[in-house]
C-alpha cells in the first residue's frame, strides 16, 4: 500500500488541491467542446452533428483509456505519470490547433482523453494516500469538485474565450495551462513510497471482489440518472418551464452549485458514514427526478428541483469512488481508473436512453423519467454493498481486534460499516 502521508489534523495536504486544479483543467477540455461546436464544425468542413463526434471520441477515450493507461503506466513513478499525462494533454491540443483535418482533431481528442484517464486514475490514488484513510473521501470530493467547478466556471469561460479568440486560440490556451500544470506538479507532488511491489496481476486480482463491482455499479447508475436529465435540461427549461433561453445559463449555474454542494457533503460525511450518506441520497435523487415530471411546468419549481437533483446525486460520487479505492487495498490504480470509466459509461448510456425517451411519446418528460429509474436502481447495489460491509464488520468484531490496533486497510470500509 502507498504510505499515507496525511497530517495529523483534518486539514487536507496541498497536493490534493493541486490535483483538483488538474481535474479542473481537464474537465474544462472534456465539456467545453459542446459550447464551441458551431465554430469548429465549419472550420473543419463538417456539420455540427458530425462534429459532435469530438465529444463522443473523448468519452470513449475515457471509458477505454482510463484502465488501459493505468496498466500501461503502472510501473512508472506516479509523479512522472502525472507529468507525462499533462504533456500528452498539451501536445494533443497543439496538434488540434495546427491542423485543418477533422480526422486529425478527432484522433487528438481521443489521445487527450487517454491522458486524462491516466491523470485521474493516478491522481485519485495519490490524493487518497496523501490525505490518509480518515480523510480519503474528502480528498476524492475535492478532486471531483475540480471537475464540477469546470462545468460551472471553466466551460462558460472557455466557451466565451473560444468565441472571442476562435477555437484554435482556446486550444492554445489549454495547451499552455497544461504545460504550466506539468511544471508545477513535477515540482510539488512528492514521491510516494510503496510498501509492496506493483504488478499487473495484482491490479487485476483486486477486481475479484464483489463489493468493488457494487460500488462501480452505483457509480454508473447514479451518473446515468443525473446526466440523462441534464443532457436535455435546456429543452425542459425553455419548452416546458417557459424559461427564456437567455436565462438558461443561470439555471445551469444553479445545477453546478448543487453539484459542488453535493460533492462537499459526500466528502464531509462519507468517510464516517458511507452508506447512511449514499442510500438516502440515491432515494432522494429518484424522488426529485420523479417530482420534476409534473412540476417542471413551473419555472421556480423546475429550477429548485434541478438544483436538488445535482445536490443529492453528486453526494454519492466521492463516497463510492473512495470505497472502490479502499477495496483494492495494495492495487488501487486500475480500480481508480475503472471508477472514471464507470462515470463516463453512465453518462453515455443515460444520455442515449434519455434521447430515445425524448423522441418517444414521453416527450420532454422522458429524460427525467429515465433519470428517475436509473437513480432508483442505484439503491440496489448500494443496499447490497451495505449488507456486504455489515457482514464484514461482523466478522471483524467476531474475530476481535487487539485494543489500539488499526484494522488492515482492506478492512477499513468494513469496519466503518458499523456506523452505516
């Protein structure tokens, strides 16, 4: 296991905030394309709908590339992996900014996503290790808060910059910021000593745990539920709630504020009471999405419910991510990458099904209904996980733990389940 280097106090170490800044930068790149597609498409000789493949390519790169790059870089020093990921990230943006070929830009987006997956996988491991077991979920919530903040601040600012300077100017700026981040991370991220040698076989062996897959299933379902609704929220707000198109960005800021709040809540309470934090949050998300169907005709109700959807839904993410890393014990890198793949899988599947529901007789109510079903199904793996952790805690108590001795790291989550 990596050596926990957290301070004795509850204050998170500086490296966690530094990694959060990296996720902010990469999260901005992932989502900003949606706001500048009308500028990119004609410049590359493509239709707007065809240029949408630039978003798809990034999502596929994250789903496939995260685990692949986690294994490919497993034996590299973790600090070097982060620096190389940022360097590839910068290079991808430079190549895209220099070319006039849509195919080359598409390939650059895919490669950039591979680098992003590698950064997040290793970053989550470093953050939880540096924070220590008692603050692991808080550390994950701060890193994921960087991604959420990217949606609230980075994407609107990036879209504005893209309209002012052109999309190529935006890509040059992102490349420069990535190069700066690589230099800072190379300087301030400490070397992390490993107590056991790393191996691909050990990483894969960690995937045999059923409770790990329960945590990943919860990640897929809750993200699919929230993003199924969020993908088509503009239509819901304008055509159903009657909110002017010019006011929609303000509502999206409310969604982002809710997501930040939910991530902070999950990080604050998830370390001590993981299941009593996540199970009520999943149930509340399902109820909020169901309420959105009849109440979204009223602007005030629609705005409030979208805020609550983000608040409750994003509470779950840092908790299940931290649990997944705990379950992997001495082989957390591949597991960390799989959590990123799980979230992107949920986004892809939830959005696709929501689109089909929107085109059906359900109309504008379809995406919220799909989201409610996904959020409700999230309860199944969470409840199963709570039962599994309870059984693990019972075994620890039955066998006894010498007074003053801390349980092994792979049993931390089970021990914490005594406070479900």
